[in-house]
C-alpha cells in the first residue's frame, strides 16, 4: 500500500529541462507532460531568482492557506508581495500555448529563449541565460552537501 502511494506521488512529479521560445506577444508552448500534472489551467507567479513558477490550482490553494496561516510580519509580507500579488491564472489554448503576461515577462527577463523546468510539484519558466548561469553557479560541494542531507 505504501509503495502504491509513493509511486502515485512520484508519477505526479515534474522533472526535466525543456528549451522553448516565447514570441513578442508573450505566447509560448507549455509542455504536455507538465500539463498532465498541473492541468491546462494553472496559476503563474513570480518566484525567487527571477524565475516564474506555475502551480496547479490545488497546490496554489495549499500555498495560499500556508501563507495566510503565518503570523503577520516581514516574511508574510514578502510572500504576499512576490507570490500572491504577482499571480495570474493562465490557460493553455488548443495548441498547448500559454500567454505569459507582460509584467511577469519583465520580472523574469523573458525575451525569446526560455527553459521550462519541472521542479517536482511545480514548473518553472526561466530566461535561458539566467537558468544556465544559476545552474552553473552551484558548486560540487553544494551538490555533495545536498546529497548528504538525503543520506545518498
């Protein structure tokens, strides 16, 4: 039984780095394998490191509840400012494309070449150069430390 639950949860996780392009109007294809997990309609918002984060409607509601449960203070205000105020529902058209709003494109510096990245239960949209710079900035020591924290 526990194996079935773990297998079910893992099958609902997103992974992979997929290169795409975004046109001048802000339209881009969104991977079918990610839509299979988060749906054709999802929330798109600002994330850390100038990336955009896509949440299924269910995961978005969970995040809202967690943020609302926080005590008033700077952390809650930051989360409201970055995640909630910048969030916009998007829906894939019949061709599997989404329209990334101008404000979010500007935040993430999305001009043409982008990566759509599976990040377990969310998907991220990065400017290609920013993503490559970010991933190359991770040292071998940081990777080993992270693996060690998992007991691997």
